[in-house]
C-alpha cells in the first residue's frame, strides 16, 4: 500500500520543478546516485513538513490554519491574475512581454 501511495505521489508531482531538474540531471549523471539523492531530498522535505506541521498545530487551531492558508492562496491567485492582466494589456498595446523598447524609458503599463 505504501508503494502505491509513493507511486501516486510521484505521478502527481511530475510537473514540479524539482522533478524536472532530477530528470535533467539523470540524463547526464549516473542514474542510481541521482535517484538516491532525489529520494533522500523528498524524505527530508516531507519529514520537515510533518515536524513543522505538528508544532504549528500545537499553537494554532486547525480551523484557523485553514483560514490562514485560504487567505494566503487567495493572495497568490490575485497576484497571478494581476500578472496575466498586465501581460494581456502589454500584448494588446503592441508591446510584447520581455521586449526591449527602442528608447530607454521607465517602466509603465504601456510600452
């Protein structure tokens, strides 16, 4: 059962940057050493999450932690939407994201 959970977790996080980095390293370095290092890194970060979570739950009630997490992720969503709208505005005004203007000018919403 634990192996199925592990495989499921690996499949869920395949798009994660660390998984992409591991795949890149495995293409040039010995696969077994990369696998061992990646596994140890996952175990370490999971253990840190468990320890930090237990300590946090001793100080903050679970419902309050859910509220704080919800607010945090709503802020992340608002930030992402702001970036999308700014990028769409720049594209709509003829400026391409990342383009270097012909003349030096301060950053404004319009290129």
